C-alpha cells in the first residue's frame, strides 16, 4: 500500500492545482493497469479527491479529481470531472 508520506506529496501537488481541495484527504485504492497484453509490474494507485465549487448563480457543483500514481509516488495522470 502507498505510504502516508507519498500520499501527502501527491496531495501537495493536487492542492497546488486545485486550492479549494486543501485539507481534503483522498480515497486511495490499488489500480491495475495493462501494458499492451501483459499486466504492468509496477503497482499503481488511484487517489480520488471530492470537492465542490459554487457557481456565480450560487449553485453548488460537486466534482472529483482523480490521480493515478505509481508506487514511487510519481503522478502519472490527473483528471477532473463534474
């Protein structure tokens, strides 16, 4: 499992890109990626952050930020969805 220090380093980058997520803890789960037809030997993890933004019309818009990172704590991909 990914250690707390790596999760914190990834969270620091997420908080830099999405300041309103500061203080939010991610849900961490193992992720299996395939490389061609074989399964990757490097462990990967999915970190999911939940946030919400308020629009100019005062509607609350929930969103999530998903981060794929390897066992070394390197971010492979960041995506956001509403």
